[in-house]
C-alpha cells in the first residue's frame, strides 16, 4: 500500500466519522458539510473510491455509537 493510499484510507475513516457526527450535530452544519465535500473530492482526485478504501459494510452506524 502506497503512502498516498494509506493517507486517503485514513482520511476516509475520518470522513465517515465526521458524517456520523454531522448527522446528529447542531450548529455549524454548512461548515462540516463543506469539509466533508472537500475530503471526498480529495480522495477522488487522488484516484481512489471511498467505498474501496472503507467499505460500507465495515463502517460504524449511528446505532452502534449510541
């Protein structure tokens, strides 16, 4: 696994956690949404697919967090 792939994988994990937080947060939603969009764009620009880096079936759900 290359350094770029490892970095994008790490970003994917943080992105998913941020989306979970965003789904239950109040307040600066537009700011969070913009950062999530930037992260997704960065992963795509690097040539990776979010679902390949962090498969949906491996992701936590909001029910698991509660």
